[in-house]
C-alpha cells in the first residue's frame, strides 16, 4: 500500500505541517512529525474530513468539489486505473464511464469510499439518508456525519461505551448514534453495494445505441425432486442429475442451449430449502423464472420460496407442470394451488403461462422452449457487447490441478481471454474461458455462462466481476476489497452489553456456544450450509461458525477447532492423512456429509447434547399428618396416612400447611410400626421423619416427589 509523507500531503492540501499533524491527532491517525507517513486511505480520510469542515451538518455544499490527493508510487488515476492502453474493444464514452463520478465501493481514491460512505443520497424534504458500509471506525463515521471524532467518542462515552477513533463500530451503535444526531442511515455490506451498483450500471448500458438483443437468462426453480434438473437434462440431452449426491442438485449450474438461430441461458438452482440463498442469488441475475411443480405432488414449501424470490427479482414467471405422465398427476390441482398464491394461469384470464410437461417422457418440452422465447421477444432483453465485461460469479471452487475456477454470467460487455479481471477480493488475468461443456472459448458476450481460470483465489459466490486495465489495477482493487472484507468480518454485528439503552430489554443469561469449522467443495455449498446452521441458534445454544472455506480439511482446520473447542463439518470433502492423525490425537471430531440436510440434522443433535438436562418434578404421593410423636435421639416423627400415590425412603418431601409450603427436605426415616420400610402405598399408615425439620403439626400434608433429568430438546 502506497504511503505519503506528512510534509508532502500538507503541501498538496495547502496547509502547514503543524496544522496537518493536529488534524491527524484529531482523527486518531498516528503521525509524530512532518516526516511521518500515512497510507493512501488515511490521506483520503484527512481529505474528506477537511472537505466536511465547510459543509452543513450532514452534507456537502451544492457543486463543491474536494481536491484530489495524489499519492506517490501509485501510478493510477483517481478511479484506480492506469492510463488506458489499446486493448480489447473501445469503450463507449456515452455509456460506461470510468470516472470519479462512478459510485463504486471498490474504486480507491474516492474520499467518501475511504471514509466508509458509499454515497450521501436519498435526500428528502425532512431528513436525508446516509448510506454507510458495515465495519466503520469511529473516525469514519464522524466524517460521514460531519462531526469530529472527539464528538462521536464523547457521545459513545455518554452511552456507556469506551471507544477510540480507530475502533470499529457495531451496526447497532451506528444506528443509535445516527438516531441521536437526527439522521437516517442505511448500512450495506460490500456485496449489497456491488449488487446495487451492478443493477444501476446495467440499466445505463442497455440504453446505449450499441445495445443489441441478447439471449434471455432463465432460472429454473422449484421444490426438491420436482424435476428441475431433469427438464434441463431433456433440453440439453445430458444427465446432470445422475451425478448429484442424494439425487438432488447441490450446486448452481449454468448452461446455454442453442435453438435455431437463438440461444437461452439456463441457471439450475437447488431445490432443497437449505439453498434459499443460492436460489435468491440465481434470481438476482435472471430475466425469466421457470417454476417447476410436480403434477403429482403440488405446491410445497420450497415452491412458495421460489415464488417469493422470483417476485422479489421482478421477473416474468413461467410455470412448468412436470410429471404429467404419472397416473396420479393432477395439473388442474396445481393450477388451483398456485392461483391461491396469485399465479393465475393465462387460460383462466391471468398473466402466467403454464406448460404441462414430462421430463421423463419428453412431452411438450418444445412448447416450454417456445414459451420462453415468446416472453423474451416481448421483453426485448438487451446487452451492450462493445464495453469491457461485467457480470456476477454464481459459483466458485478450487481445482487441485487448475486452481480457482469461477462460473460467471457475463451480463454486459464482452469477456476476452487474456484480460485482467477483479471478482470480489480475487483478481488475475483470464488464462482460459470454458463453456458449460468444458470447451475453450476466445470470448463471451452478454448472457453467456462461462468458467474462467486464472484468478489468485476463490471469490465469494455472488461477487461482481469486472474487466479492468491491467493486472496492477486489478490487484489494487482486490486488495482494497480484501481490507474492507477483513474489517467487515472484524466488526461486530451487534455491540456488547455495555450499551444499556440498546439492550435494556434483554435479560442477562449464559449462552452455550457450539463452534464449527466448515469446509466444502464449492463456495455455494459453504454459503448454504453456513446459513442453514446459523438458523439453528436458539436462546440457549448459539452456533458460531469460526471458519469456513473451500477445499479439503487440513491440519490448520484441526488446530483451529482444537483451540476453540469446536467440531469440523465437511461437505463433499475429506481430511488428509496428516489432518486425520492430528484430529485423533487432539480429540477433535470431524463429520463429513454428502447431503445437506444430513449435516444440518447432525449438528442439531450435537446442539441438543450441549444443553443442560431439563429437570422435571414427578409427584409420587402425599400423606396427611394425623399425629406427631416425639422419639428420643430422633426428634419428632409424623404419624401419617398415605392418601394418594406412595411415599418412598429416598424421595424428596415438602411440608404443606394450609396450602403453603413451609419446608422442603428429604425423608430421614420411614417406618411401618417398628420396622423400616422402603415405601408405603396408598391406604396405609406410616411414620415419616423429615430431615432437619421438627415443626410438624397435625393436619400438615407431606408431599413426596422426585426430580427427573430429561434430555433437552431444541
């Protein structure tokens, strides 16, 4: 990371060294003398802070611009790009702007970005909304709010929280501070910011005169085992479903099929409820949703979830009623059930196209394809192939021989072999482009699903990818993103118990924690498994995922689980020989699974084992005290008549007088006449001595009970 000395920065900002050192101290930036250095991010923070001095309380003056701070040894522009070389297709200056006006979280040099603010937007007549990213420091929030760090630190102290200017703020702390300052904030993650920026940029690109009709991107959704992948198999004449463990799809697959002179891109999403996040990610890049419902099974929970995701994406829905060749198939019942969810068939006067198909028998598959083309023709989906590619990674995994392999959908532009790309926090030069069958390609246009090789690490599924000018720019952007991701991971989503106002309604209590290390074969599986396991958390047991990554189970994973007292859950991966030996020696449990719901059930059972046994009282019987006897060396003994149940020698007893419990203890003696007995049943008389209690009176009721330990359940 490039650095700049204080005296150089002071000269650029037109102020004295002493004044700049004072500002650094105010912002919590360590700088002792004029020769001290600050990072480029700190320089931009100072720049943004100085720019806020002449602003109103929470926004900048109309038309005001902050001077750019240039950092030595970093030959990139304010947008984070080197001078453009002649490579690839020319940019359309009217469509995709690579300037400081572009609101991108990953473009270093923008003061608001470095200060932790993606934008100050959504201004209303009464109050404005400041968009902030998760994982801000006190100083960054101060710049965003137009306050000094000292003022924010003082506010935190008044709330009972001691923080310095460089410490991270929890989301609820940011919201509480904003409420105190009278402003509205919206906190977003880097991924959410990427999604918003991508949608805005795509919308701008399709307005260009260079935009052309592109193939529709179709997402196939539905309940598990309703035949989503089987329909794609019939379309592609492939057998994808045969290779899936448990007979269900557990990774997102993207394929493109040719139909005459046209093409359709299909995204096959898993149907199991654990993969809700993966279905949602599929809907975010799709143009049309094909909802698959089995004619013999009807609408199921995951069917409803798929409908919700499609509606959230605001895309057309086509319903494929599958398995109509079965004897118990009832397509009319399916239509009735979906009509209850406001999916009215077009033949009933609605707007939803229904197609009855059979993937197994190959019935009406052509009708389904023609329906998709008809909707695509009406919607006129467009793409601009004359700009550098941008899109979304829908899957990523690590191949032992070829390194990170990322499945991406090119949304706009043209992706070419040899260009530099950045995808989330991963970057590199595209060494190879492969189509869905594994064949090499030289380029890929809009709506094309491809696998790319050459990145330095495995990105997150759902990350945005961009073509940039050179590997140096790609590396710089990736490093900026990694730093942000690191801070996001470090920042607590919720603050501790010291903020009394925020947690005044929360009762104090100990929470048992189950620590997990998750390893899987693909990033999508990691995300789905992580979300499913986190949802198991209760008020008594909290699931803490301390590490999750793609790849086999290693010795480092075992050491981490050992240090945290956790277990390792592997999905479609196995431990190597060294990891297995270390785990056996350290007593770390490794669980490996191939089907998602088996892993979830196993972890749930482990959580139940962590709970303290539940104590339940079982009433054995009760006896009435009819006379009280004094026995030498023993004390008072109650002559009783057992009215109900039984009284045992080892039971606990309580003495009840006029409906009030006056004492609780154990049985010191139990006799029938002069003989000690183990128990006395209903209808018999006996003598009962109560341990450490001598105030027995006639008419008291002695209740005998025992405490049972039962296995706790979630």
